């Protein structure tokens, strides 16, 4: 008998699988950590393009007609590309492709994803989708300017910017992205269900994983709606079918289309679009829960409720989509149904907010940069959520529809809030990637600049919405019902936006500088309990666990356990190895007996 | 229900029984993982066809919709060729189960015959579908002339793409078997392929019924669904 026969199969490391060339290690890598970084760099790069586009939009809104390179067509193209890139190609890709890829195998105690080759393919397909999207800037007519919702018939009709090649490239890019997401998503759910290490039951998983898990299932079930609508719209545009196109007169010419339903597209789009909000939000909910718990040195309040809330929000997110369509002329009873479901979804969401606050309550709060961003998230998310309750009601939504109030609402809830969590997560897990901290002073500057700056942008924007300022208008011109002061407010918002944009440059400098010169963090610098910090090699190497995969003995939130020497017990520490305080009389913790 | 029981667990309490140690990790339990992934993938495909179907049913109630069967001059009033195609797909689905059985019995010649049959019948199905497309075009039922035609081409096209995806995986499986796959591994992969083919067949039957229904049937469905 050889020695190897006594070792569990998962512990038998196949050394031949470790790539040794530069290409194998960093380009065609099948290592989930490298793929996560590839996803993250691509997503952040394309996100910066979207950030610049938003800056251009703001320049036009703040100082109309001052910049000759922004005309009405290009303004609409900036709006469209900014929205689509931010929602799909940055947030979805970074949260699931980036953090999902990095954290899933490490947090469940696996060596990698279950299908590493498919994982690699997923990234390269995602990169292809980004390339196709960005190439639309280079084609004749430029990218589509149909608005990120791409509503037909206007999206594919002459007169709309990018109605020729631009819209086709957008639809093609989305279809490719969905293929990439499906490959990645199948990997994430299967890995979580089938590759957890011994002892890692579903209910011992950190909430980060629950968020990613449920969000991935939402993505797998919701993205098909976008795929279906993209395919049908391509048919309408290229072949001349009439799935979404009604009989129409365009630029004085009667088109061949007849009988199609533009409203049908809206239903399909929002059947994807609303779960998409939670595809972004649920991983953020999970990650912020872990950051708060770790930096408050306290177990998350109501773990089971948090899991149930994630699942409930995921389920409910499929029955609220038409609240985006109150002004489409729907049956009032239909509107009533969707208003009700929308308000119901506030219950599990509010429960999560209360639980974050109760975790902080009497915790040993460390105001580290990740914690600052996490607390900032609670503010921005609560504000965005409350305006969501307002817009969920039909009677309030109707007058506010298509105004800047809506823009302010969804930027607070879906833009700023997940971004706050992403920053919290980057500052928190950066030592795991590099073995170094991000610079603390620059981090705090980054936090306050971003937090206060985004409020300076979006609070006044709500007011503009109340005044009736419509969204997606290149310029207001002379509009009687809007006071001149609205323009001053718009200029102020633009200045704030530029400042927030510049603050992000500080963040990027911090990342680059700290990667090479940052203060060394040492192992497990935040004294966290979850498995990703307990690897044999730090930062974790290929295969994650050295010779033996970990055995899990407890949940991920054993912080400040009474009478235990350290204020945290990692998940892989066996009950017999827990060190108690010297005074045996006080050793009365029933949980460890 | 197992899942409800799981979700009721209180993880902060010590486990009554420590989970077993030294079990082989499911990371290397490829069959189980592939099976789980396939289930999720088929769920994704189900949603795709479900959404297409809903849009189709809604469109059947528009003024310009002309069903493809019912009247004698309509192409699918007599759908013999579609029945023939269905038989091909059914035979492909059966032969792949036989291939899996023969792989378990390690009977090489039987495996080769059954895998060849699967390939042949699947290709016959695809070519049969292409033939239907050609016949529709020759009879003036172009993709743009009527929404029913548009949906026929769209749905059967997407279904054909679904089949092509399966064929690629199936071919890879044979390729790997030719080089280094064991009989046991082949059987386990063919089991998944068989599940995929059964699903293809089920979806095709559904599409067959849907696309060849007459106007009265659509009216009844629309009434029930509230379109």
C-alpha cells in the first residue's frame, strides 16, 4: 500500500496541473483567483469608460451648449452606454465574475471551481462581449442612443443615434454576455452545491456566499428574458419581422412592420431588469453583512433571518417587474398587484437593514475604511430604498415618472449603494490578494470624498425631479414651469460629480501604489473567522489549501465568544483546540462544551 | 422538505454530530457536479422557451396572426413530415440510452453502433427541419409574411441551436472516449447526454403541439391565460 491511499481524494494535489509558464499562469489561467482578477480588471476598466461618459453628460447638463463635442445625439449615446455598462458590464461582472470567482472556492474550502476550463471560457467570452460593445464607438453612426432600456420601436428606427450598427452591436454584445454569464453562473451554483468542504453545511456559509448563490440563480433565470428580447429585436431589425414593431410611419415613410407589441418588449426587459437590481444587490448585501460583523467583532444579528431574507427577496424580485411600467397604460388592477408586491419586498429588505444596525449595536466597532464604506452603504441604501417605496406606489410614480427623481432614486439604490459595498469589499479583501493593506489615509479621503460627494450629487437631484425636470433631455431650453435656479442646481451637481470622479483617481492610485509598496498585512489582518483567511499559504496559492483541505467545525460568525482567549474562532478550529481564558471557573460557555 | 429543514438549522449551536471527515470532496466527483450543472442549464433553457411561448401566445391574438394549420391549404394541417422528424429525435433519444447501457457492459461494437445511430438520427432530425423551412419558403410562407411564420422559424431555429450545442458536447465525449476515457466514464457522460436528448425531445414535442395548433385552440388557450 502506498501512503497516498490513506489521503482523501480532494487532498491529493495533482502537481502536474500547476501551470508554470507566464501564459498558463496569468493569461489562459484556469485558477479561479486569476480569473477573478481578470474579470475585475476588465470590469473596472470598462466602468471607468462609463464614468467618463457620465462626466460628459453632467458637463452638458450643468453647462448646456458650452462644449461643442457634445451634441444631442452624442448625449443620448453617452446616457445609453453609461447605463448599460454600469449595470451589466461593471456591476454584474465585478460582483459575480470578480468577487464570486475569488471568494466561492476559498470560502467553501474548495481547491477551485468545479469546471475550471468553463470558468476560463466564461471570462474570455465576457471580454469578447465587452469588446463588441466598445467597438460600437468605432462604427459609422456610433453606439446606440436608445437609452439603456433599448425600447422599441425607437431603438431600431432611423433618427435614433446608432440605429444601424450601434444597436446591433449592443444586442449582440448582450447575447454574448449572457452566454458568458451562464457559463460562469453554472459554475458558481454547482461549486457551492457540490464542492463544499467537510463540515461546511449550507447554513454555515458566510452571508457573502448566500448573496452570491441566490443572485447567481436569479441571473440564470432572469438573463434569458434579455436574451429572448435581444434575439427577437435582432430579427425585427435585420430580417424585418414584427415581434415588437407595430405598423409605423417613420420619417414620412410607411414601414413594412405590422402588429408587433412594443409593450411586450418592456415586459420582457423588466422581467430581466428588476431581478437584475437584486443580482447586483444580493451579493452586496452578503458582503456588507460580513464586513460589518468582522469589523464590529460581533456575530451577525439574525443569521437565519438574513438567509431567509435573501431567498425571499430573490423570489419576490420576479413578481415586481411591472412597477417600471406604470405609465405604459396597464390595467389598473395589474398596477395594484405590482404596487403590492413591490411594497411587500420592502419587508425582508428592511429586515436586513435592521439586522445590520443591530449587529453594530453595542459592537466593538472598528472604524476601518471597509467599515466606513459599509456604514456609508447603510445610509445610501436606506435613502434609495425609501424613495423606492414612494415610486412603488402608482399614484406617486405617475407624476414623477421620467423625471430626475427616478434617476436619483435608482442611482442611490443601485449605483452608489453597491459601489459603496464594492469599495468596502476591495479594502477588506485587498490584503488577501496582495498581502498588503491599501493606504489608510488615502482610503479615508476616498471614503469621505465619495460618500459626501455622492450625496451632493443625488440629494439635489431628487429636488430637480420634484420640480419636474425630465430625464434624458439634452437641454431644457426655455421651459416655463422650471425655475432658473434649477440650472444653478444642475451646475452644482456637475461640479460635485467631477469632484467624485477625481476622488476615484485617488483610489486607483492607492490600489496601484499599495499593490507594490503598501504596508504588509500579515496573515488574517482583520482577525476574521471565514475560511478564505485560513489558507496554508498567504496570499493563497494555486490549489488554495496546500496539502490538505480544511475541515469546518463552526459557522462563520464566532466573534467575541465569552471566555475564549481570542475574540474570534476561525471556522476550521476544532472545539478541542479552542483556547479559553486561564480562569477555569469562568469557562462556562455552553457552546464549546 | 429537506431544504426547509436545512434552512431551519441554527448554525450558532454546536452540531450534534460532527460531519464525517476524510470523505472525497465533491470537487472531484465530476459526475455529480456535471449532473447539477446540467439541471441548472436545462432550467435556463426552459425559461428561454417559456418566455418565447408566452410572447407567442400573446401574439396569436393579434389581428394579423394566421395559424399554420386548420384550413386545408395551410402547411401543418397535414404535418406528416414533422411526425417523421419527431420519430428521428425519439430514436436518437432511445439509441443514446442503449449506448449508455452498452458502455456499462463494456461492449465496444454495440457502443459504436448505438452512438452512430444517435448521430445519424440527430442529423436526420436537423436536416428534416431544414427541409420544412425550405418547403415553407417554397410555398410562400416566408419568415416576415406572418407572425406565425416568424415564430415557427424563430422557435425551431433556437431549438436547432440547442441541438447543435448538444451535438458538440456529444462529439467531444466520443472524441475523449477514442483517446483515454474509460467505459465507466463514458457511461456516466452518456447518462447526462441522454438526459439532454430526452429534454430536447420533450421541448420539440411541446413546440410541435404549439406551432401546429389551429386558431380555435389558440383562442381557447388565450382565454384560459387571460391574453
